[in-house]
C-alpha cells in the first residue's frame, strides 16, 4: 500500500485566499467643509460667544424713555405758538389727524427698526443700502436742531439766573429802566413806579441778553 504524499500548502496561502475575498475596510474620512473639528468622528459644533444685549428692567423704564424722546422743547415752546397762530382749538383737528395718520406709524417704524437692528441711524440701514440716505438725513437734521435748541435752553437758564438779581432787570427799579418809569403825582391817579413801557421783559431781552450775548 502506497501513501501518496499530499502537496504541502504554503503557510498563509489559504488564509490569504480567504482574506482576498473580504473587501478591505477603509479608514473613515472626514470632510473639512462639513466637520468643524479634526478627528475620526464628527464633534458637536460649539457656537461662538456673543455679547449679551442689554434689556429694560421694567416696562415703565421703556415707556418713560419714549416719553422723554417724544416730549421736548417743541411741545412746550412751539406747539402753543402754532395753536395761537393757526386758529386756536381748531388747529387741534388737523393736528390729531396727522398724528394718527403719519406721526404714530412713523414713530413705531423707527422704534421697531431701532430695536431690531440695535445700531445707529446710519448703520441700521445696512438691511437696505438704498435707504442709507435716510439715516444720513436724520443725523444732519438732529445736528441742526441741537444747535438752536441749546441756544434756547441757554436763554432759559439766563433768565433763571437773572430772576435772582435785585432789582430785577425788567423792573422799574433797574438802572436800565429808570427813564421808562415815572413818579406818581398826588391827585393825578397814576401809580407809583408805573412804567411807560409795559414790555419790561422784552426790553430786558433787548438790552441785556442780546447785547451781552
């Protein structure tokens, strides 16, 4: 009985044949455009820190701030003059019509735009560069108004300081008004120290404020 020797299989040949049938596994690749951090597996994106926006502590602060912005020198000084010049109480009818039709909508639009953009009158119009001139015009008008508003407020402070003088600059006892007053004569019915020029404050304005200013 003869035993036929089997052919020797080289070491690793069978394993290599089986291994060749298994597709090789590729290492995980990362796309730098979609993955913010390098590494074998995607990591959660960390948002960039942003500056917290200031908020009003109470609604009353916001309302009082809006009132301080709306009510100014024009309401106290110019509005009564316009009412007197344009018919008194009749002037209030077109005034309230324009207030409800144009004033309040424009005020709410400006308020909403400022709250949304949280920027100045020029920077806030980046949302619509075509209207950038509106912001520039607002800045120019505010600068021009502040010039004569400050002068009027300075006049008010000047009169406030003059009211503490003795004698008052617009009284008959002031040296500038001596020629405008007459001494009462018994039996003439005239009052003592009656000024011929009854525009005492106006004369004090012409002689003191305008000359010294």
